[in-house]
C-alpha cells in the first residue's frame, strides 16, 4: 500500500479518492473548498491539508483531477503547488482533461524537480468514478507509469500507456471526438422516432443489439426519451474538451467538421440554459426547434 495524495474532490475526484482509501492506501486530500476535503475525511478517513504542497509532502503518488489548464498549473506550481512539496522520485498522475501543451509543460517542470509526471485522463463519467470502473489513458515515461498503474487500478477497469508525455491527453481528445458524433446521432435518431410516431424504447430494443448499438445508446436512451439531463458529464465541460480538440486539430492539420458542428450545437444548448445538463441534452435542442 502506498502513501497517496489526491488533489481535487469534484464529482470525479471525490469517489476516486474514496476508492484509494478503500483499497488500503494512506490518503491525504486537498480541495480548493476546504469543507469538501473535511467532509471526505469524515467519510473515508485519512487527512486533509490546506495547500497542495502540504498535501503532497511525503507522498509516493500525487493524483489530481481539477478543472482545466489553469487549475492544473495552480495546483502544480508556485510555493504552495504540489511540485514544491513532492519528494524526488515521487510520481504525479494527472487525471484532468487538459491540453497536451500544458501536460508537456508540467512534465518538464516536474522533471526539473526530479519528479515524474504521468498524464492520465479518464473516461466513464461520474458513474464510472463511483463504481471504480474508469478507463484511464496515459502518457509519460514508462517506468513511473508502471509504478503508478496498480494504484490507478483502485478505480480503473482498464489503464494503458499510449506513449510519451501528452499521449494520454491526445487519446482523450479522440474519445471526446467520437462521443460528440455518437450523441448527436443518437439524439437525431430518437427525435426522428418521436416525430414518426414510433415507440422509442421499442426501437432501441431492436436496433441496440445491432450495428447502431453503443454505450451512449444503452446508458442514455431512457433519460433522453424522458427529457431528463440532471446527471453525468455537463455540457460546459464537454465544450471545454471539444475546444481543446479543435485547437489541437488546427495545430496538427486534422479536419474535424462534425466535431466543430456538434460543438456549436452544444453552444445552442448552453443558450437554452443547459450548461450543467448532461451531454445527452442535444436532443433538447432538437425538440426546441420543433
């Protein structure tokens, strides 16, 4: 069992840190809102710390799951940042979805301090985090990844290294690109079924076992039919992720016409007041159009 720190106790980080504690690791937590960290300690044990640096002191592994590039820099760098408190040879594992550019920047800064940095964004959403069934896609040096993999296994059903620093984030971009198109296709299919007077549930029961089937269909069709979007991965966060995808595509020369279009559809959902709705709310946009 390892001495582990977890930075960021949002809808993903809170249960992920809980799985680490349940696996027997000695866990210290930090959260920008201290009350959330205190609540976690009351539920799971361990301890909390007032700064990332203090939380990371003496840890073998420091995990983070925060909001965006700026949030990652804030918890990593500066006098109160995790890097300042980490011992040489410790491993920082970043589960945030951020740009490959900031990942490589943090990898370099960590290396300057004798610390390893593994980018490890996740897929599986809030349910995956709560059930310990996340898919983790990693980039970074192989040796620290091998050390971190068993610890990550506390909340992952699959963990794999895809290449050097940034490869995990690039793979997460592929994940989000694929999801965007799938959800829009599912939304249009269910909307078409409604307009055609079909029983959407019966339709999905028939087509779900064929070539049209997907995780999104299995896990989201019921709530989409019922017009419920108060769970899962929020539209605001999806737009953040798709923005990273589109910026990176501009840098690499990749063409993402469908992704760009779905990003604008999500912008329409935000205008409907749905920034915190689940990403399957694309069907709400179609219903609003008549």
